[in-house]
C-alpha cells in the first residue's frame, strides 16, 4: 500500500502514514474499545515488534507483531452484532471494582469476547447491543448516528403531557444540556405514571436526571429499542445475533468499512467465518438445521461432471396416475431446433 499524497496535492508536503492507528486496530480485533485501547497503551501493556508502545500515535499495517497483555492480537473477524435483554442488577462493565456481577459474566459460553454499545445503569433493564468489533460499537453509540433510543419508564409523581411536550426543545439540568426528547404519558397507576421516551443522545443517566428536574422519581427503566433494533420477544438474559445482511443494510454508507475483507470466488467459507457461505459477494446467513455441503464449494456428490454441469430435471405430476417423478424438459429439443 502506498502512502497517501498530501491533501493539497503538493507532493513535497508531509505524507499520511500507511495503515491505521494502533488503537483502532486493537478495537477492530474486538479486544476492547478504542478509548480502552489507548489506556492500555498508556499503561505500557501493548508491544509492537517487541517494543513497548508509549503513545497511541502510531499507524500499523497488519504486518507487525502486536502483543496486548502478553497475548498476540487476534486476527480481525467480520463485525457481528447481538441483541441482549439485560436484566436489572447487572453492571455494564468488563470488571467491576465493587465486585458486582457484570453483563459479560452472564453471557453464554459460545459468545466470543464482546463490548457493549453504550451502557445501561445497574438497575436499568432492556435492550443492550453487544458487538465483537470495538470500532463498530464506537460508531453506533455516537449521537451523530441519529438513532433513537426508546425507553419505557415508571416514575413516582405527577406530571402533565403539556410539561412533557416542553422537552421537545431540549432542557438544561445542572449545567448539562440535553437534546430534544419525545415523551408521552401511557397511563397513570396509583402514585406512579408510565411514560414512553425517545432520545438520540443517551448521555449518562439522562432519563433519570431530566425527569427528576420535572419532579418525577424514576423507579423502573426499560430500554425498548436502539435505532432499528428492537428488544422484541427476548426474555431477560436472552441473546440473539442480528443477521449479517440486516446489520449491513442498517449501516448504510458505513457497511463497506465493516464487511468482510473479501469473498472467495469459489463460494467457499468466508475468511474468519467458519461455515459461512457467499453468494454474489454478500454473506448468506446459515439458519439452524442447515446441512453442510458434502464437498468444498457447496457441490454435492454427483452434482457435477467434468466439462459441464449435470442437466437439471423438472418435477412433474401425473394427475391421472397421481404419481410424481422427474424427467428432462420435454420442450428442450424443440427450443434447440428453433
């Protein structure tokens, strides 16, 4: 890969180093987020070609030997995303200094190392997105993505719809500015009120702080959706992978950045995705119960012959006899003559 020319077009100017920043590469490998990778580097826990890295201001091309906490950096895998129904009582952190149970300790053993897209408070329930790609997590949690986070809230106190409508213009609480919030009263239940809120920023404890400013005390908070991804019928503790084709569709212009690097021309398994199949350069999600092909490339015994493919047979049904069978297309010879 050649270095990129200076944006001004002056070849005598400084050149952009080839490759990507080391923190980004570590994040793409699913080890942690980019910010956490920068912290690992600052703590002297990352080496490149045997030398301890002291600054994240380094570009790497993938030809280097990168060691993180004594372990070789794993090869980058295609980005994957999971929907997880977080129960109340779990903290969204890799390690909790207070010894509380974390989300990651409760995941099934067959789930690879993942990071969360944003966080949910210990008492907040509902949808939490998890991914094996730290860079994807960083992209999805940015407010600029424009995805709405929708919550169901139970709060103690009294409020009118007119008061909630004022949140559409945003609100400042203790010097912190929060963006527009859509809020609707669902029902009043005794001293509590049930609300549905939609917001795009998702700042720390945003829902609780904003409603507290309006005189409400939140006693239950459930996230229903994050952008196009819904909690659906997931029960607390359930986890389900988002189909790859759905993820790529939702990423839009960013899809190419997170799609697998290349698709093998033979139609065999994609790099880093055991058992995955490809068609037209796009990944095809294998469903449960699918049987693997008998031969590499998806060919079945007897399915092909040297120099060509086996003629396809059309299924027919003899209505009088009530039987079914296969035969060659009876009109094939006529079409060849014409």
